[in-house]
C-alpha cells in the first residue's frame, strides 16, 4: 500500500518539500526566526491552496481559529507559533494520497478508508525531518484523534491527545462544516458552533469547545473572522 501511495502523490509535494527545506536551512536570531518562519510557511500554505483549490483559504482560517482558542486557554507564544504552523500545513497529508482519493467525492471501500486514515502518519513522516516543524508535525499527526478514543491514526483519547492537536481538530472541523443553504457567515458560524458543541465529549475536548463558544458569544453580532479573528491572527505574524 505504501508503494501505491508514493507512486501517486501530488506533484505539489515536491515543490512544498523544497520550500520547507529552504526555511529549515535558515539560521536567524531567535527574535526574528518565528516571524520569518510564519511568513514563509504562509507562502507554503498558498501552494497547498493551489493544489486543493476547492478548499482554498482553509489553512489560514483554521490557523486563525486555532490561535483564538489557544490564546483563550493560555498557550505560550512558542506553543501558539507551533500551533499556527501546524494549522497552515495540516492538509499536506491529503496530497500524499492517491489522486482518486484526494477530492473525497467517491464512496470509500474498506482499503481506501484505511489509506485515508493513514494520511496523518504520512504528513508526520514528511515533515518530521524539518527541525523547525518538529513540534508542529506532532500536532498534525494527532489532529484526527477523538476525545473518546475512536479517532485515527492511533486511537488515543482524552488528555493523551496533545493539547495543540485537540485545538486544531476543533478549528479544522469548525471551518470545514458546510451549510449550503446559509449564505450569511454570522448565521453559518452559529450553526457550525452548535454542531461542534453536539460533538463535545465524543469527538472534541469539551473545555476547548466551551472556549470557542465563549469567544463567539463575546462578539454576538460579528463575524468570527472579520475583523476580530483577522486582527488577532495578524498580530501573530509580527
């Protein structure tokens, strides 16, 4: 199966690997290193968007939501930085799947489902060699785990799942929820939050879901991304 995957990975992976290699070779003062990494990884995120155009912007939005939850629960600046990198890059593993599985439009047979479940392992193995992504790669490897232990690829549960992975899982799902009949983003976000809350204690860490709820209720008639989240997110690029 591994050979089958490697023969069909998206050609964009080669480009992305080259970009990440250049970032990893940078030798900068600690004070400016995170800023430069953030800016350059954001460019890598645009490459992922070009490869997955139907979800363009997903990484950026997921990063914004992740940062808000991370700030709410008191992550350090270093932890927020690693979380941001993980959110921007978390879908690289999709590009390592066979092309017929990338779009996710076809019904999966049992073998294909196992292959899809393996993609967090693939992204971890791809990114682990890059020193600046050593923590972020761990967060990406576990962002499909579930609070009740029924997730993948390892089936770990609760507090055993890294905190950043639990945050990334919620942010990823919150942005990915599609509500076609609702065009207003404020209304869409409220419905998406209800869906997320239903999955608290099963799929998601209930305390982190509550942190997202409290943030949204603190800005009741505004868009989660415009301008409050965007301003919060931009502050972490500087």
